[in-house]
C-alpha cells in the first residue's frame, strides 16, 4: 500500500491542477497515510493479501487500472 501511496503522490505532484485543489488532494493523501500507519500490522497484512488476491483473480482488470492510472498521471490529470 505504501508503494501505491507513493505512486499517487508522484502523480499528484506532476499534475497541472489549481494550487488549492492540489493542496486539498495532498492533504487527503496525508490523512490516508496517517490512517494506514494507525492500522495494526495484521490489518495491513490482510489488506495486502486481499490486494494480491484481487490481482491474481483479475489480472486483466488490474493491468488496465494500472495503465489507466499511468495514462492519467502522464496527461496531467
């Protein structure tokens, strides 16, 4: 999850959004990081297991989401 949050932060840094909107999104990202840090290790582990299970059951969808995310980040959205 930490890797995904970093990718999201990088995408936000590289977008051409109004400063106020970017600040709002970065604040939400900081809150998400805080909430993740508050999770017990077993909850984080379970979340990672569920993510891996989803990716293995739906590889095409997972790849499409990844490509879409990269496309949006590259286009400034």
